[in-house]
C-alpha cells in the first residue's frame, strides 16, 4: 500500500500528515511525500516519509503510483499556494486512480460549506482516520 502526501509552500500540513500517518498506519504502508518545492519535501522527510521528491516532474511521475493521495483541497485548485499549484498538477492528482482524501483548507476565496468551526487539528484527525479506514479496506480486499 502506497500513501502519497502532497504539500507545498513550507510543508507544515504535509509534515503533520506524514507524522500522523507514520504513527497510525502499519509497516506495510509506504509513505511517499511529494512537495511542490524543496522546503515542503524536506519538511515531510523530517516527519518520517520513506520516499520524498519535489517538483512538478516528480509529481507527474509518482502520483499515478499511489493507492491513496492525501493533501489539502489547494492541491486541486490551479493557482493555489501562491501559484505553486499549476493546472497540470491539479489535473494529475484528479486523474489519478488513487482514492483522494482532501482536507478542506484553502486560501483562494473558495468557501467549503459544512466545514465551519472545525480546527486544523480536528480536520487532520478526521483525515488520518479516513486514510486508516481506506487502507484497511484495501488490504482486506
């Protein structure tokens, strides 16, 4: 099972997700961390990802190899993260066959109904729970 965490900018969310996944998933799961830049990739490496890569080409090449993709909603909104998310990155993620678990965080004036009042910690906990359930379902199939 290959779980891919994708993040940009400073990698703060990605590193928290990698750390949480490392603590909750079994050893059969490999965590692949993809950063839109080196800073994000390095933050996720420090958090415990087994495989780390950065840049658009790495995302194009490695996203299709994932079983589950974990990221913020920003990663499928072209222009997000101060322009780090290109239309090609968004398309690559959306077209991947992997299950996508996206946290409803963004700063591009997109309002997600139903997420009001939920803290970052609550969203991360729910994300980790959903990935854990998806991994268990896939491993049992």
